[in-house]
């Protein structure tokens, strides 16, 4: 039986179109997934509006979950997955050959592929996905199941905060989805007076004021805010241009800067800021993607977070919207306005079953 797939593509000129295509049969070691939930990542904005995709037209979407409805012949006797299983998808497809893959550091792969980035993603009705990339979620309510991947990234970044000791000061840059989740996770380990988050979006900060010290300001003014202390850890989830040097200035001796967001514009360091890296013995590290099928168990932690923190997620997530509505909401996010009102939620989820 042939399936007709409904796919939302974006063209290089930021224009969307929907196309119906016959779905290919799953290749060796692939399952056919009926996509149940997807979500929009901030990195998708660059692909839509700044010509940031690897190719066009492309179907975006790398945060998603679904139900297995078909399988390649070699998987018919699989004891891991079966037809009807609900699954979440790790979007990175490793090469399994490089040194990092052989060390099971798959998120460090040197020659990876990627759903919704280097190949078509989940803004569609169906998608074929390799068995290796699936994580079973039969016991998880489907509502927020597309959020496992970005929440896992939040847990991955917190690994860099090796040991949280008393009176250590932590600053989170950006109260988008991952920044907000990091704030919520750390709030259980830190006093409100030791956990800071800065953003120029007062609406987003409102949801975090009970668990952290909120700073409603532009990150570019961070050095001018007199009451701010020096920080032991700064987690940058903002991608704001020319701000890395400012964050270096706000770090304490032996301080740690953890960069989570892709920076699509220049970050130029002054010579004085470079000197501070040396003189303060600073540690600057990145966090891209999450551990999957390794020792970190970040996906298991993300699932437990969703089960425990549904009330928190209710406050910071918008939707679900329909697949057909995605272009409209990208436009709303670009203008930061919907129905003449300010609009910039931490995350938008999509119900791919409706259109």
C-alpha cells in the first residue's frame, strides 16, 4: 500500500509550499514514522529567513516524535521496536566510522547527517527514520514528546557545570526554551540569589522570576549593570552577536563560559578580553547536541523532566498548531507580533496529525 505524504517545504526566498508525494518504502534498518508532534527550533529561523539551510527547498523539523507504522524487511523480527510503538527521534545520523563514533561520542561525529538540516525533516505527515535514531516513549504523554531533544541539550550543557558548590554564581543568557529549561533544572540546586538570567523579553522572564534573579535588559548592557556580581558559570543560550567578549569580562577567576547557541554573526574579541582568558584561567567550552546511547542518559533525564514539569512547560510552550499553520507562525516569530500583539513564545509545538 502506497502512502501519500504531505510535506511542508521552504524555498530560499523564505516562501513555503506544501506538496503531496508518494512516500518511499523504508530503506534497510529504517522504520516509517507517522509524525505526531514536531516543534520549531530557533535555529530554523536562520534557515527560513537568512538562507541558512544546506539546500533548498527543504523540509525543516528536527525535534519530533511519532508512531511506527511500517518497517524495512530486515526489521520484521526486531525485539527492540514494533509497529505501533511511540518513539522520539535523535536527529543526528552518525557515520559510525570516525574516532568519535568508535568512542560512542556520536554527537561529536565528524561526518554526520541530520534530519531537518542536512536532509528533510519532520514538517511532514510521515518520515522514514533509521532504527538507531529511535527512542521508545510508549509511557510518555504525546503532548510534549517533541521536546525531548531540546531538553536533552539543556541537560547536556549542565554536565559542564561540574560541581555546584555553595555560593557559586551562575548566569544564563537568554530565556528562550533551552535557557528557561536550564534555569528550571538548576533552580532545584541553587538559591534564587545565586541563579541569574538575563533577557530583554520581559514576558519570557515572567515565568522564571520565582526561581531566579531575573534581569530585564539587553545582553549588550551586561557590563553596565552595576549590581551584577562576577560569575563562576555563564551559559550562553542567546546567539547574540559580539557578546562573547562581554561575557568573558563578567567571569570570575577560574570561571566557565558554556556556549550553547549557534552564532550566525561575528563575535570579535578585544585584545583586553583575550588577555582575561589567560589571566583569569578561564574555561570556554561548547555544547552542541546531546549524548545519545552513551553514558550520560540525557534523553532519559529529559523524559523524566517532561513527566515531572508539565505545569512549567504549560507556561512556556505555545500550541499545538497545525502543519498548515507553520508558515504563518514563522512570520509571527519574525515580526514578534500576532494579531497586533507581542508574540515570542519560548517554543511552538505542532500537531502533525491535523492540517
